[in-house]
C-alpha cells in the first residue's frame, strides 16, 4: 500500500508539474511531430532504394562475373579471373547462394537478386544509423536532420541499388562503429562481440573495411594506456579483449578473405586489377590514361567550385574532361551530393538542362552541411592533437577519439589510393561511406554547437532550416529523375 501511495503521489506531482508548465504540452507535440518526420524520412528512403533496385540494370563495376564463377563453377575466382576478382567476396558468395536457391535462373532475375541484396544492406544501414544517433546526446531536430541527410543522400541511395559490394562494407562498418561506441560507453561484452564480428565482415566485404579495424584497434590501444577508460573493464581485461580482437580479425581475414591469395599471386595482399602509376610531381602535371591525380598541388590543394558550377558532371574520356576532374576534393564533393554528377553507369547518364540545374543548386546549398562537417572534423582533431585542448571532455572520451580516427582514416585511405593509381575513378565518395556514422556524429555535434552560438538569431535559424529543406527536396528530386529515367 505504501508503494501504491508513493506511486500515486509521484503521478500527482507530475500532473501538477504539467499544469504549472503550459509549454510542456507544446513541447510534447513538437517531439511527436519531429518523430513523425523522422519515420517519414525513413519510409521515403526505403521506398526510393527499393524502387531503384527493381528498375536498375547496371552497376559502377562488374561484380556479376565474380558471382557467376562462384555460383556456376563453385570456386572463388582470383585476381586474374575477373575484373573484380581481387575483391573480398562475402557479398559475392551471399548472392551466389541466393542465385542457386532461386527457382528462376534468368539473367534479369539474377541482376535483381544481386541488387536487392545490396538494397537490403542499405536499408539495414538506415536502421543502424537511426538507432546509433538516438544514443547520442542530440536534440530531436538535429538528430532528424542528420538522419535525413544520410537517408536521402542521392549517391548513397543509388549505390544501394547497384549489384556491388559497397553496401555490404558500409553496413558492417556502420554496425561495427555503432557497437564500438556502445562498448566504450558502457563496456558490455555483447557490444564488443558484435563489434568484432562486424569488423571482420566489413573486411571480408571490401578492402577499405580495414580502416575500421585500424581505428578501433588504435582506440583500444589507447584505452589500455589510460586507467578506467572503459566502464566495467580493468586494464588487464582490456589487454585480453584487444589481443583477442586482433588475433580473431587477422585469422579470419587471412583464412576467408582474398588478401592471402592476392599476396600469393602478386606479392601484395592489397593488389587490385591495375598497376600503380609513377608518383606525381609536386607542381608540374603528369598524366595517366584517364587523368585524375596530375600533381600534388593540382589534386590535393584545389577546390574548383566555379568550374563545377560551369560543368556539373564529369566524363570518363581520357582527353576531354572538366578541370575539376583532377581535383580530389571537387570530385568527392560533387559525387557525394548528386547522383548524376558521375554520369555513370551508362544508363544513368543524363545531361538535360533540368538535371544540370538541380546539380548546380545542390552544389551551392550543400556547402552548408559540408562546412559544418569540416568544422566538426577540424574541431575534434584539434581537440585530440593540441596540448592546450587535450584535457577537454572530448579529449577524455574514447568515442570521440574513435570518431576522429575513423573520419580521418577514410580520408587518408582515399589520398593514398589516388596517389598510387591516379586514375580519376579512385576519387569516389563511396570509399568514404563506410565511415558515414562518424561523419554524421561530427556534423550533428557541430550543428548543435552552431545552434547554441552563431545561429541564435531566429531569422538566421529560419533561413538555415529552409536551406536544408530545399537541399533535401533536391536530393529526392535527383533520385526521382533517375528512377523515371531507368523505368
């Protein structure tokens, strides 16, 4: 009876509190509205992916040949057996099994199966990102905006509709990062096991999944050095789980990945179906067959925004191409925000005035979220590096260290990749997407900071809000045009 009276008293106090605060009702309504918008964004993202996966017929690269060899010849092809034979093959094996189980063996159905498998991975990624963002201390509007920028990103939607291994590595890298955040926050063994398994699956899906392994390993190593860094884990326990994590990863990737066979065939476990090019000069330009990296200065110290507005697309021609094709940051920016920017695969090409007008608008407005992301990245990296800021809250938080290592790790991977091979096809935004959760966290944190500082004025916040709304509408329009084009 005492417990019942206590509960009734608590409810009475809550009721009095609500009646005394008339704004609480409107706050609850606003929260429900934001939650409804988030669910609508999720539904729209899922529908766009599913539709594109059912009408598309091409991909950026030929992964179908690898799948056919596995499905029909019952063997794993090597680097010289197929154009994508050097790739880790978890995605290809998964699709090959489904092909053999399917009662329909036509090539059209097989393409659809391969695309729907990638689409399922893309949809699963949205749920993982949404759940992970809900665990961060973010306001509801910021969380919803961040999730919308991920769910409605046209390049990510297009990638999830293609028969490639990119959606798999994005999914497993995102799962690994989400559970690594949970482990460093609460120290549960379940989170660590899920992190370990997901990191292995990411590396067995695509080579750039190794970046996640390196970032988590480095964060674990730092956690060992510090005392009481992970709740419920002593220093000795951290040493044990870190050693187990590294040993399990190496054993799994060597036994099941393509790295050992690539090393046996070429002497390099990370070989691809192309030879490294001579290292570029610092200032003077030198050219490969399809120029991408022409010089250090030209490729890594330029952002050709005006040229992008003049030519909001690229070509694969070895001689005729816009100037921004040899600028890494221009390529990443354009490819990340507009699905028609790459003009590839061939059936996706569209040079209509409407598509170019949309691309130009997207390129202008997308400067806003890109600036927030860059500011967030520079801020957290500075917090971890500069001695004067190392004692801040972020500097003591392993999750922020992992975020910084992941974001900078994928950028470093792209720089090294484009330096070694120099073809413009190495400058793809999709190589950064396995770290999209880290980028989302950095963007959301900087957006929260902006609202509390330089976006306090109501008219400025209103203008920024409308800019994001227009950008998301243009994202969806870009994808809808592609869907109509492919139907």
